[in-house]
């Protein structure tokens, strides 16, 4: 019997290719060919092998080509007030600005308008994957998922659960919250999305009763879902959690009690600014992902997470924009904020940990966070082919610069204007301009 050979779908980009080998080292391949076969990285070549001849080549000239960035923590409904409302600490900020805004997503017309803007701007950014919070509203969450699916971005989206300490209109009755979540999961399943998946999203312990978390733990097992939430962000919040759950050993212990803190349940926790030794140990044991959100931590005056330590101890760490406590979906800004924050921490708080390097923040934004989505965030063979083409010619300079120097400057200066092309799982989302 002859075997049926299906011809592989090949895509080739040429340019200055940069990715993280590990948290301390960049791999830089100047004027090289990056080859994608059937949505996966085939390899990087200085000279194109004979077997690949005849395939079209997208020549990106002197542009940089990097792996797509992963935003591990962003709130879609808060995108509408990004860059505003920066004058309060976390708990007051939630009451004064966030909850009133999130209440509007009961209105489908508003949700449709707001989520169109969010999805469109995320598409233009350097982000290819994201973990996204919606609101408690099931219909609006479906609108968000439909819109994100159309962009081609790979996202995990969560209908938020809250059944205490929330204003009327955002506070669900416990069993209703669980029932709505299950209806939502069935609805998602019937949509047959290619790029968009559900993620369980208890907002944080202060707004979720034990019974709600227990029910979400049951749904997690039934549907084998990942979980996202917040953890040890702010000192008042941590005190509040110990009052609400006096039986818990520490904040993260609450999630763990209900089976939604790593292990069998992939979990990403935003912030971990003030995690105790016990909490850090449990996160290590369970392989919990940390979404470091440096700008948010500064804006709502939470503090500076010991992210250098987390990296040095081999924990799973990525970056989050945390819009709207963070002002922008531009993840280069998050990288720059992470470096700056770590310098202040080193100077003011703990001299034993050196500031973060460019290599480390680039690693977190690509490979570190990308790992939450599997083999993602690198150009090593076999990784999913998510790539972003960066044209930094706007940032002109009189002197010669190495590719590493250009990457460093992009981290400090770039925004979506540098993003010239974007590829996810081998598909071209867009490529602006001419073929050089
Ligand atoms: Zn958040």
C-alpha cells in the first residue's frame, strides 16, 4: 500500500532573528531564514537548504523577528479606562472605578463597542497570546470571545465569578454563578473556536465564598480547565483574606484547598508581590505560573514583586499588562517597567537581588509566559510558530547598533508602530507595506 504524503505547508521569513535560549542568553541570527512547517518552527538557517528551495520567502530586510509575546494577565472590560484613574490603592480603586465600569457590560451594545476596540488594538500589538478577564456577564463574555477569535490571536478568556463583597449588579448568587459558568462553558464548546478557549476566573478570594471556589474546583475537574486569578497583590487585601478564610495557612492556600492552584490544574496567578515563604514553596511544588505586572503594581501602589528571585529559583514567570491598573497593552512597556521596578527594589528594599536584565524581561515576555500555552515563545524546532516582525527604522540613529542593542531600545521605546507583521501558528495575521 502506498502512503499518502501531504505536502507540508511551508512559510519562510528572512531577517534578524532573536529569541531567548534561556533566561540569561539570547540567540541572535542575523540575516537568516526562519522556516515554519505546518504551523511549527522547522529551524533557522543561514543558507536555505536545497529541500526548501522554491518556497516563497517573505524578506523582512533589516527588521527584527521575535517570538510573539504573551500577556498573562489583562482585563478586557477595563481597557476603556486605560491611562485614567490612577490615584487610588487597589481596594478603593476597584470600588471607585473598576466595578462601576464593569457593570456596564450587562448592556450588550456597550460591550460590543468596547470589545471591538479591545480586540482590534490587541491584534495590532506585539502580543500573540493572552489570558483575558471578562466580567461576570455571560453574553458579553461570548461577544468578547467571538471578537478575539476573529483576530486570530490565541487567547484564554474567563467569565468572572463574584458572589460577595461586590456592588449590587456585579454580585452573583453562588449557585447561579456556578450554573451560569457551566452554561457558558457549554456555549463555548458549541462555538468550535480554533484560537479561543475558556479559563475559570474567580476574581480573587475577597469576592468569592468558599462554596463558590469549591464549585469552581468541581467544574475544573469536570472540564479539565485552566484557572486564572489574583494573589498576594496588596497588604490590605492579604489581611482581608486571612479574616475571610481564617482556616487558611496563607492566601494561595485558599485556592489550593479547592484544587485550583496548579498540579492537575494549570493556574496563573497575577502579582505575588507579597507572597510568604510558604506560599512561594507551594507555588513551586504545584508549578503555578506567576503573571508579573510591574506597571499595575506601581500604579495602584501595591509594591514590587521579587521577580528576580522567582526567576533565579526556576519558577514559572511571565509578564502581564494588567490593563487598566496597567495603562497599556504594549508589552514592551511592561518589560521596561519590570527592569525599572527591579532597580528600585534593589536600591530601596533588597540589595541581595540585582536588577533584572534585558535578557530576563524578554525571556518573561516570550518563553516564560508562553509556556502557559505549551511549546510557545521560542524559535527552537517544534515550537508553535508565533512570530512578530519589528521595523525599528522610525527610531533612527547616527551610529551603528548591534541587533541586541536594537532589541534593548525597542524594549524601552517601542509600541505597536514597530509591529510590521504578525504570525500565529504559522498564519499571517498581517504584514504591512511592501516586500523589501
Ligand atoms: Zn488584574
